[in-house]
């Protein structure tokens, strides 16, 4: 197996110049150019020779080279077709990599895991475009695709939101959704100078370990998330008013007040003060 070369900024520049590549703003492309960060991601994801890794957005193949050296198999899904010939070049000699030119949001990852990994859970590793981080992560969770862990580079602010608890300004629907499906853990903070081109914001690597069984029991998962969204849509409103005004919910004022009252925190409580367990309790009462 060849040693990775693309963590070096000079080599990245040489590849981009060779192919006259121009960064596409619509795809949110920022390529990693720091070998220490790349090593840290591979270590944090705990990639071993028995693993099949799904990489989302390989770019020119920088992290793909590192993943190929550590994993048994790598499936790299890239939406930008102008990057496919570059990937075929930079990944030449890495025989355990399969490149798929596809939008990951439209891909049947369950079928892919069946074909490539005998249906066993994949490990997801990615340097995600910031504009589409949440849809990708939530898509992997909500569609119950076989994924053991997700180790991703995201905007620092988004990583913070994923792991905070009630009563903090970053706490919201994303925090609760992620924590329902997985245990989040920030691995490293990454400054803008580790990328080309430099993003305007700081980044962080976060690992999400998928729960085999969610930490709370809910009769209707979709209802709970509708309640969560309604309670954060108007953060300054009380929980009762947030639920009452939501077009996604059709409970009467009496039903809502009765369920909220049973939380034992008074009718003036706001959604941002509730834990995941309390949202599950509320949802089961209203179900």
C-alpha cells in the first residue's frame, strides 16, 4: 500500500494545478492540508483492517489515502463529477477503495452496506460541507442505516450544539436529535489554516457513537421530534404556547397543558429547559 502524500499542502496544490481545478462554492469545498489532523481523525474513528468505511465528500482523496492505509475497505462518495478523474489518479494503487459519483442524500446506504460489508455496520468518516452537515447526519440516523460510528469534521459551532445539554444557548433540536441516536464526543478543534481554501470559521472533529437502543423509550419517535421542533421554533415562548402554535401538532390547549403539568415544572417552563427524558415523557403522554 502506498503511503499518503496529499496531507502535504505542496502536493495538494500540485494536483489542483495539474487538473486546473476550481473550488465549487455550491459544494462547500475546503480540503484538509494537515497530516496531524488527518492522523487524529483516523485514530479517533478507531479504523482497523476489519472495517468498511464510508467516506462522504472525499474531495481530491486526501483523507481517503489515510483511510485506505488503515481500513479493510473504503467507499468514497463524491457529488462533484469534476473530482472523479482526480480521485482516480490520486487513489491509483489503493486497491481497497471504491469511488461512487453520487449525492449521498440520494444513496441507499443500507443496500451499499449489504453489498460491500455483508450488512454489517459501516463506519462513517467525513470532512463535511458545512451547509449540508445536519441533513447528512440526520439522514444517516433517521433512515436507520447500519452505521456503528460517525466521525466527522464540522463547523465548531455545530459540534458544540450536538453535545450540549439543557439551559445553554446552543441547546436545541439538533442537540436532542443527535443525543437520541448517539453519544457525541468532540475529539479536536481545528483552526481555519488547516484547510484550503481557508473557511471563515473554526472547525471541530466530533465522533458520534450510535446507540444500539436509544437512551429513552418513546412510543412515537416522529411525534417526539415534532414536539421538540415546535418547542424550539419560538425559543422565547413557553413550552405550552410553542406546542399550541405549531402547525405540525393538533392537540388541544387542555391536552397540552395537562401533559406539561405532569412534568412537574409548572406551565411557564420553556422547551430549552427540558431534557431528552422529559421530551420523551411529554411525547408519550400526548401520544
